[in-house]
C-alpha cells in the first residue's frame, strides 16, 4: 500500500484460498486487458471470459497470454460449457480447454435442463483435466430453487470434484441469489452457510450494494465474483473499510 493506516482489515494474499475476487471480462480489447492488469492484478484472483464471449473474441490466445503473464488464471464462462453440452460436443469442449491451455473451467446448467447426476459426472471427468468451478442456480428469474436444493447441489458438486461452487446471479445481479430488484435473498444465503463452508463458495455480486452486504456479513475476505474490471479497485476499498459503505464497519472501538 502507498501509506500506513491503522485498523485496516487483514487481507489474504495471493495465491488466496479465501478473499477471492473473480472479475468478468465481457470483451475487453488487448490494450484494455494490459491496462486492467497493470493496475489490478494484485486484487484479481481469477478472470472469467463471460458466458460464451470467448467464441467471438479476436486475438483470444494473445488475450489469455496477457492474463497469464500477470499471474491471473482465466476460464471460459459456464454458458459456453452448456452450448457444447446441448449440442452433444463434450469431447470437443475438452479439446478446446487443451487447445487454449486452460487450467480452469466452469460447469453450469443455468440455461439448459441437465440431469444433476449427469452434471456431477461432467464435473468428475473434467476435474481430472482441469480445476473445476461449478455454478449452482438458474438464469431464469421465474425459477425459484428452494434452499435445501441449493445446499444439496452445492455439496454433491463439491463431492464430485468441484474446487469451488459459484452462487448464480448473472452479470446483472438479478436472479439466483438475488430478487429481480437486486436485493439479496438473505434467508437463502444464511441457510446455505449452515451447511456449505464459506471458503468453498464464490458469491456472484456484481452490484455494489450486494458486495457491501456480503462483506458486512462475512468480512473482508469473502469470495466475490462477476466483478466488473472497473469495479475491482472500488471493491478492494470496500473490503478494507475505505469507502463510505463500510467505513465504520471495521473501526472497532476507535474513538475520535
């Protein structure tokens, strides 16, 4: 840091097992990725190329190399996995992971109907090839999954070989963990946490109010995902109590 402030929360350091920030690249140019990494690589733990944007991204290998050179792993969004699965191209998907030397992948079923046992089979197979992040929750705002089902699916996917499970919110933060207004489904989150270890979950939270809510609930080192590149540094200040939203939260008994 550039100077000393007392009573700042202790942040985990890279490579982290908790306190993750997963950023979403929705089509940044090579120059933009270089700029992004020059200012934010210390605060980004992994980057997702959103949904299936990697299919139409120019200079994809060059983009991936910029991230690698900055020490930040990349994976393709779960919707791309689903696009291959719905077309019966699982082996082709595995070859794509090899072609681009990816070390992570996302398994999801937010846009397709996929038998959960079959989803776990995909996780088990892919976990022998790469590190798997699995996403739980639907992209359909009308589909409300009860808490016990979230817990059951998260646990079975972890048991199948997922490294971490992702709580679905989309890039808009208005489905899955959240109501269409963006409000957190508090009871759902709290019930999940009674059964699934906090460090095993990445909560998609693209909106500032959602990030603040999770940080106040679980602390500076909560795992958060779907963060816009332009919001990575603002998020870090929220984690550290250096933005108005959490300014008093970490001060403890300091008296002026």
